[in-house]
């Protein structure tokens, strides 16, 4: 996984050095062993989201989501060495129980958007849920290549954690 991440960073840095803007679109699909209403709660309840909204080697310091149009979203995660990363944005679209679209963009040390990250989570199913997560990243400050390169691996790990959380929640 680290080799893939390093290759993605190198590719993104090479593209930006050539003058190409940073951009990515990623689609991740996951079958979750829980009904859609439980999965929806895991996406929209801040306390539940805090249990899975970080890659494995990070701890969630603060997680807040207001699942209403224009509602605020914030995530602060901490790496093992104590470094904290802040992401923030707002909800752009809600179809309760079925779809949540929001911005959750990493911020630089001055509180400015380092790279714009938009997420669109769609939930379908009955006894089990099928989640399709579309991630779009664009723009970015110098040095944003590692952030964009880490989106696929990071959100894949987060969906793994969601699946683990929901595996004991059948209703």
C-alpha cells in the first residue's frame, strides 16, 4: 500500500510540475452488513462517524456533521507523532437515508482550503447496504499532491472501518 501511495504522490507531483492542475475523481463501492438506516446514522451522527472517519493510523480528535443542506462538517485527526490535520466544509445535498453530499477539504495552517474535496455517499439496499462513495478533489496549494494521492487509500480504510463498525449492527 505504501508503494502505491508513493507512486501516486510522484505521479501527482510530476503532473503539477508540468503545469497540470491537481484533480482526481475516485469511486469506491462497499457492501456493508447492516440495513441502510443504520449506515445512514453512521454517516450522519457525529459520535458514530468519529468511530470510523479516519485512516487506521490516525485518531479522531473532533468530528462534527450537521446533515442538513449548508450544515457544517469538520474533522480533526491526529497522527501517531501528534501532528493534527483539520478538514472542514459543508453539506451540499441530502436525501435522508439515501444520499449525503458534502465538502470535507483539508485546511492549511492558516485555515485556508489546501485542496477542495467533495464527497458524495449513496446508500442502497435492504438487509445489507451498498455504499458508493464518489470523491472529487481539485485545485490545491503547493504540496497538495500527497493529500490527493492519499484519498483512495484513506477512504478505503475508512470504509473498512465502517464495515467493521456495522458488522455487529443488524438493525
